[in-house]
C-alpha cells in the first residue's frame, strides 16, 4: 500500500470553485493537493461553457452572413466545419494553457488521476500515468461536478447518442440532428447547429421549452426557433429509438409521430458525480437524487469535509460554483458568508439572448407576492433597431408597495450584460425610479431600461 501524503487541504475534482479556492490557499502558503481526472480547469473550459460559446460564435457569423444579405454570394456561402472545429479547439486549448500556468504559479500539487475516498478526508488516486497515490487533508473538498443523463428510453443507449461532449468535438456537420431536451443546453446546441447548416428537430417532454421562464418568454423563444427552421416538438416523449447516431436514427414519439435523423444529442438533465467516489468511506451523505447534502456553509455531513459546485446542488452555472469559492474562503477564515439568499443571474446564449435575475412573473404569482409588471418590446430600443435585431422584450417585476425591483428578464441582444445593471440596482436596494431616471449613454441596448421602468404605473 502506498504511504499517506499529508496536506492541509485536499480537493477531489478541479471545477471552478475548487480550483479557485485551491489556488488561493496555495498562494497563501498552505499545503494543497488537487486530484483531477484530466480536465485542466474543469468542465466549463473543456467541454461546456467555453467550447459551446465558441461554437455559437461561429454559428452566429454563419447566420449573419446568410440573413443580412449585404455580401454578394451570401446565399452560396458554404460552411467549413473543420475551421469551426479548429476555432473551438484553439479557444479551449488557449484557456487550458492559461489555467495550467495559473495552477503552476499557485504552487498546489496537481495530481492527475481518478480519486475516491477510502476514509474520511483520505483519497486514493489511480494515477493517469500508472501507479497510486494516497493523499489526506485536514480539510477535504468535493468538486466533482455532474455529467449528462441519458434518459431511459428503449434503444437510446444502444443508439450511442452524443452528449454535449461529443457534439462540441464534431468536425463534420450532422445532416439532421435530433436534440432530446429543451432546457438551456438543448436550446443553445439546437440553434447553433441549425445556424451552422444542420436540419434540427428538438424534442421536449414538457409543454414548453425552458420551463423555468414565463410563458411569454418561452413563446418568443419557440417562435424565433421556428422562424429559423428548428422543428420544436413540445409535450412529446421519445418512446423508442432505432438505428445508430452518426448514421441514421429513428425516434418514435408519444404523439404517434416519428422523427428520422442522422445524429442524436441528449440534453435531458444532469447526474451528480457521486456514485463512485467513496462517499460512504468519507462519511458524506447524499440526497435522494444523489447530490451531496450540504448546509448553507457548504459543509457536508462529515467533519471538515465540504462540497462545491453542481455536485453540492449549487445552481448549474460556473459563476455559482465560483461564488461557492467565496463562501468557503469566508468559512475557512471564520467568516459568515453563506449560500443563503444569494442572487444568481444567468444568461442563455441563444438569439434572442435570454438574461434573467431574480423573480419572474409566474414565480411572484406562485409566492403570492403583489407586483407591478413592466414590459417593453426591443423594437422600442433605438440600438436594437440600428442593429437590425428587434426580437424580444424586457420585463421587470417590481414590488407593488415598496418600489423595489424583484426581478428582471430580458430576451434580446446583450441581455446577459443588461441584467448585470439591474442586478446592481437590486443588490443596492435602489427603487426602480433610480434606474428609470439613470442617464444611460445613447444608443445603448441598456437605454431600454429607462423606457421600461418609465412604463410602470
Ligand atoms: C454544454 C454546457 C454549456 C454550459 N454553458 C454554461 C454557460 O454558458 N455559463 C455557465 O455559467 N454555465 C454553463 N454550464 C454549466 C457549467 O459548465 C458548470 O456549472 C460549471 O462548470 C461548474 O461546474 P463545477 O464547479 O460543479 O464542476 P466541474 O467544472 O464540472 O468540475 C468537476 C471536475 O471534477 C473532475 N472529476 C470528477 N470526478 C473525479 C474523480 N473521481 N477524480 C478526479 N477528478 C474528478 C472532472 O474531471 C472535472 O474537471 C454549461 C454546461 C454545459 C454542459
């Protein structure tokens, strides 16, 4: 048996929050080890946010050239998927390199291999290049993330469907991609591949896509997708799959119809990576869905053992995992920052872009909160007009009695960035009138905020 190497802090998995905390501790002279299966920088950089946004950028260029009709020969322009693939790889490789340099500079011990707990805070690592190491920390952190679920549909697994991992590595365009799942990942990938030139069918079991959003938002998304030729089928379940993804596939749906395609991409939920990492030996409990149980300090059921990011049930965004780092940095220093009541915004990188912070109209109604609602079509925003892109709207939810902004949703250009301005106002507890009367440079998309809040009774 290999001898036990002692550290002050050990990390299983190097996701966003974990790597950030590990670097910080190491820079402060602590003895830190990070056990990572091989994705330097975690999944965001290697197989998720970064490659998907690089792919979406290429898809946007292709769409713009085709739709704006200002270049001669635009209709004959052909996509070079090998170049798209090369760009995605370059972006990913560049960010991996930046991360590797930052890891090296911080001085933590990066152990490349697959780890599992064999005792509280003790991890056995099967090294990628052979051999085993045993590391133990005074504190242990679990940041192993999630992976794509493959729904239990007869024939689906045998069809060898793609997940985001394989789809983002394609260097040949699918002729006809069938996306299973109409959540954020499914929507981004469906529109990107359609814009690159694939036929795309999106199958969503729920009655609407992006079910967390208000109906007017999802109606607008579905209309925009239909206009671009994405065949969105909602309220239908795949019942049986035949064929092989990458060749030909056939999917029987619960409404009696059949979709024929060449590739399948599953984007139907995420599974926490907790089943094979020795959590029993670590004394760490999981909930009914397999996520690690934590309190609002991110402490698990085992002493000095903490969980970070998606595996801890943190909302599935990189910036949320990063905020877990802030919580733990405070907790380790005896501070009081927790996950309670944190305001986590998000963006969905389709067009029109979706940005959201705080409550939407349906959530306010469910909670029985009396609100005033303001809505402004993007066509009323001068910059949206000069950009030739007037799809979507802004929508604000304001407390009926106090003038406090409770939430903001936007569908339109730069929505994710505009959300940040409203988020600042919400955190600063500014009344909506402060945003209404803010002097905003003309013509910016965020100028729409003046117009939006002026509409409130
Ligand atoms: C296609 C896609 C697009 C996305 N786009 C966005 C976006 O635009 N914006 C956004 O905010 N979020 C996005 N997300 C979500 C985002 O990627 C995650 O929320 C984010 O990466 C945080 O992950 P994490 O910190 O929980 O762990 P991860 O980054 O997933 O890290 C977990 C790490 O643990 C390692 N690991 C697992 N098990 C072991 C083991 N036994 N031994 C050693 N190492 C192990 C893995 O190799 C991995 O590096 C996207 C996700 C997907 C799938």
